[in-house]
C-alpha cells in the first residue's frame, strides 16, 4: 500500500447557508496523479482553497504526510447554522496559514491566473524561492546576500528552462501570452519545491494540441521532481489520459471514485454531467 | 559598457555632485534660496523614499509618516540638547529630567530606532487592516502621538507644548546629503533583495504571495518598521534643519505633502521620489512664492495674487497630475546610466520633432488658408 500524502476526512465548507463542500473524504497517495472533476459550481476550487488554507473548513480534518494541517468543528455562529454531517466528530481547531502550508510542501496554481503582474517572469519564480532565504533583512539591506541571491537566480532559471520560458525570462509577466502565463504559474509553484502539486484547471483555454502537450508535461513534472499531482480539470481527454484515479463531486458531495474506465461507465457520473435519463 | 565601467562612472557622478554642492556652499551666501531648497529637498527625499517603500512597494496605504517623523525629531532633540542649555529650554519643568547628551550620530540612529519601536507596536493590530482602514488607523495614530507629545504631564521629557531648541544642527549642506544618501542606498538595497521582491509580490497579489510561502504579516511588519525607522531619521534631520522642534508642526498636512511627492515622482520609483521632492520643495519654497505676494504692474494690482493663493495653484497641479499623469515623473522606472545616456542622446531629436510638428502644423494651417 502506497503512503498517502494528502488526506481529507469529512471536510465540509459552508458559507452562510450554502454548503459548498459537503462531507468530502479523499486520499491522495504518493506519486499518483489524481483528478478532481465535477460540473461547474460543484465545489472543486473550494476544496482546493480548503486544502491550501485560504478557507478554513467548517468541519473536518485535512492532513498532509500524516500531520494535521487543518481541523475544525462548527463553532461560534456556525454551531446553529451548520447544515452538514458529522458535526460532533472533530473537536480541535487547528489552523495553519497558507504560507505555512506551502512551506510544508504543498504548492498550487490558480484557476484564474494570479501572477505578480508588474514583475518579470524570473522575479515571479524568485518570489517562490524567497521562503528558503537564510539572509536576514538587515544583512540584505547591507548587501550581504549577493551569493545566496546568485544561487537563487540560477535555481529559478532551471525551473524556467524546464517550463520552456527561458527566452521570455525578463518579460513582464502580464505581457506574456495566455498559454505562457499558465506555464509560468506552474514554474512558480515548482520553485516552492513542493511534494504535492495542486493544479487548478491547468488546461483551461487551451486547444487540443496544447492539451496533449500539457499531459506530457504533467507526467514529466511528476517523474522529474518526484511529485504527487492533484488537479482539477474539465478537459476529459486530459483527465482520462493521465489520471491514476478520479474523484467526482457534484453539489459538494462525492458521487464517485475510481479509475478512468470505472468513472466513464459510472451511471451517477453520467447523470451528473448529462442529466438523468427520463423514464418513459 | 561593462558593469564595472558603469559603476565607476556612477561613482564619479556622485562625487561630482558632492563637489558641486561644496562649491555652491562656498560661493553662495548662507541665506541663499538654492541652498535652503537643496537641504530641505534632501531630507524630504529620504522621507518620501521611506513612504514609497511602504505605499509604493509593499502596497500598504499608510498615512502615519508625520507621526514617525515627530518621534524621530523629538528623540533627536531631547537627547542632544547640551546639559548647560537644558535649564533654559525646559524653563517650566526645572530643566527636565534627562541630564546627559548623546553624540549627534548616535542620537540620529536612536531617533530611527524609537520610531521603529513604535511602528512595531502599532503594526501588530493595524497591519491586519486593509487599504482605507489602514490609512485611517495610521493617520489616527500620528495625530495621537502629536497630542501625546504636547501633554503637559510629559513635560520633563518633551517640554510639553513648548519649543525644543538649542540642540546641535548641521553646519554644512553635505551632512543631510550624506545621511539621506546612505539611508536611501540602504532602502534601494532592500528593495532589490529577495525581501523587496516579496514586498512587491504582496502589493501585486496578496493571495498568490501567501500561496507562494510569503508570510504576509511578517513581511508587512518588516516593511512598516523599516519605513518608520527611516522616517524617524528623516524627522531628526528635519529637526536639525529647522533648529527648533514643536509637535504642532507635524500635522497630517505634512504627511500629505510627502504623499504628494511620492505620487508626483511615481508610486514605486525611488528615483521619482528623489526628483519630485527637490521639485516640490523648490516650487513650494521658492518658485511659486510670488503667488503669495501681492504684485503691481504699474498701478494695476494683479488679481488673485495674495497670501494662500499658492495653495490653490498647488491643488490644481495635483488634480492635473492625478487626472493626466497618474504615472508621475518616473512611473515605476528607476535611474540607470544607460537610460540617462539614452535620454540625453534622444533629447535633440525630441526637441527637433516638437519643432517639426509645430512647423508642420503651421504649414498645414497656411495651406488651409490658401
């Protein structure tokens, strides 16, 4: 049995009266490529935001490499409002902030590209290297971090080269074409040296050929950096072609889990995507 | 041009600047407007750069600059008044309770440290606020500090609402230039370091910065404390320039002045802040002075020119800048030797093209007439 990297237990995320993610439990094992799919508004990105600490889940536990990152139980105002299940299962409140979670080894990309727009491609990647900096602020101010800076630049250039962005390394990020911006997001996430990479719709807006290239790229990333990949995607060609396992959610609830073949033939999934067949 | 060669040329330019300043000081009389502008401009340049570090590079809209300057100015003044003069300065408070003096440089650094200390205390609650709320909170803090400094109960230390005076000032114009120069160099070094990039990342996108492992609070706090440190030093220099200090002078209007300099220079450009501060000080102290004085042409009194009109003109300039030149002088560009050379190389062509355009227009107009 492979070691599991990421584990979600009964995670529920509720905004006011809306339950965006409902009792979601899933496991991602080391070295796997896992996809999370579902119709629009199913709560996929919300699930990602819970994992990375952007949102505090209303109930449930999320652990990474066996260490609990986030745990919550309905408290305060949510005690009355809570509409999910397993309300009494968790008792502790543990909340790590997104930067701590990134330092633990989870990096992500964003569905609606969020680059540092005024900075160059190289600088964007360097920001992700910043958390490994050992030189203190005062020493940097006195210009004593030059050696470390040079090493950092070299390292950042490696990620940039890997993603095929070396000829635009000094361009301002906002001026890049859309596809390259997506690549830069991945380069930046890789520079955070994660063990688990979360990709939020990496193929959004790409044509079939680019999607095929991306598929190859994701495989290469996993093999070269020894990563585990967890992604949200709508392109079924990509999802079916690359995933080891797929989780399907609809209205925040998990409706299926399995290999691509199993998912393709699952009646609940077909119903969620195409609607129920009307009975005559 | 190689990097080494460029560095040498830059150092030569810097040395030339100091030589020019020295010569100016030797040749011009003490009351010369140019010297006054240069002195005050250098001090404001430092303070504007410190504000730019916070507002322009880290994206924190803070309006507490006057408060930190006040802390710096007071710290400097309190610790450098000679012991013999204390009885006279603190005449209502039996000579005050501090009966020792510190060397000037130590007092200046202490001024920065005191401002930084206060910043770290205030930063804890205040930096969790966003945009406008942060501005209001910091503005409020600056006003509280000002009121607090005038509190009679603190008289033995701060001399209450009375003037602090008789502390050492600078005798040469090179002093404020040297101190401001060193401080600005430190700020530039910080901005170009990994921390500077993290600050810019926070400005561009907080969520993404945090997702890339940048601890938001820690970095905002760092920027806030460092900015305040240099504002404190700027305050100490300002105290030396004015040779007296009174809390009442550090009103929020002072913060707005500096904000104006930052905006005119370009939010996110240190070079812009420096240029703009000299320009601003020169116009407000010198070039636009005539607007405040009633003038006569023959026996005809020029309308509008009277005390306070300068401020009206200033407001109009600000509006024009905000409406049409939002980028300021420099935008986010910085000084580099290449850019400077290119600028001078293209200058004749530019002037020519303006001339040509005019001629072209004239020609077109005359054709139309025919």
